[in-house]
C-alpha cells in the first residue's frame, strides 16, 4: 500500500528528462598537463643541480601525467609532452646514479 502511495505523489515527469551529451572539445583548447610540466622542470633541476629527490619526484609526476592523460591526446602531438618529460626524468635519474655505479665497479 505504501508503494502505491509513493508513486502517486512522485512529482517527476519522465517526458521532461534531458539526456546529457559530452561537449566536443578541440585538442588545442584542452587544459595543460601540469604533472608533465612539473616532471619536466624537476627533471631539469635534477640534471643540472644534481638533486636525487628532484629526479624521483619528477619521475613520479611524469607517471601521474601519463596516467591522467586522455586517450585522444595520446594520438596527437599534444601527447608527446608527457613522453618527453618522462624520458627527461629518466635521463636525470640515469645521470644521478651512473657515477655511483661506475665508482662501485672500479
């Protein structure tokens, strides 16, 4: 009995429902990749100033940037920034640890 009363008092109208459609966004108007940019800057700091913590945080930020990237930007030239910053952070890590490995081997 209660269910029947609730359906009669429902003020919603099913014919007034408007479906949501995602708006089309031009790739040039998309938000910038802040994690990729931060990873690139920290990779530069690590390579120039020899800070290991900056290299590790830069690598972490680059991975976050790749994970948060939309699949549509991976297919365009805009997706290359995330890969470039990832390679730059990896290069900074290699520059940090190769001298220690070479000193350990000799």
